[in-house]
């Protein structure tokens, strides 16, 4: 079965964005970011929440269109609707059963593209298999937490660590529920 991989940038204090979804402090280029972009090409399926999808609008994403052209998108929301929707974009109900169906039928591992609340919801249900953390050498102090409001506990095993000249680290963990 395909793994759900939460591949996400984080500050040292555990935020995936600052206040008002500010990501300007995060490292935006370099070898670590290039590796992340290359790694994304291995996924053919992406899952995300509504807020993460809508975050892309400020970067030119058109409502209903694919943020990553090579991936089938599953956007989990009970309220999102589009007038012009790509065949690659499916709006899904907030259903754990639906997540499991997608996982069972995916041809590759699944890219969990934030955000904190959606990732927290999946963590609460034990559905994240791997965390690939792009740990940035920054402190944000406030913003969107890595797992939103989740209070779930989990043990993780570090399986890979890569460090780049700019201080970015990509840490790969497997969840051990």
C-alpha cells in the first residue's frame, strides 16, 4: 500500500508558516530546495486541505486547476466548489474512509501537502506514514503549527538526514504508531 508522506518545511520552533501564512523567512532556493522539487516528481498523487490549496492562489494558481501538473489532486473540504475544474482536481469530503481508499489505490506514495490542520487530522487517525521535514534555520514565534491543533502522540524513527550549506536539513522520519 502507498505511504502517506508529509513533506513540509518547518521552522525550528515547529511552524510551517508565520502569521498570515507568511513563508518569506523560509529558504526559497539552493540545493535543498532543488532536492525537494526533484523528490516531488516521484509522486503521482497529492492530498491537501482547502486552506493549503487556496494558499496557491497568491502564487498564480487558478481555482480548480492543478497546482502540480503531474499529480492527481485530492482536496479535502466540505465547502470548496469550482466552476471550472481540471480533471486532475477532485474535491473530497472530510472522510477518513476516503483517505484510505485513495491510499489503497495510489500507484506511488502520496504527497501530503500541508497544512497543519489537515496533517493534524490525519495524525489523529494514525494515517501519516512518513515525515520529510525541511528544517529551516529560522524561528517564527507564531503561525501555523506543523500538526495544527492535534494533541496526538507518536514515536518517530529517523531514517535519513541530509544537511545543506545554507543550514537547511531534510530529515526523514517513519511513524511508529
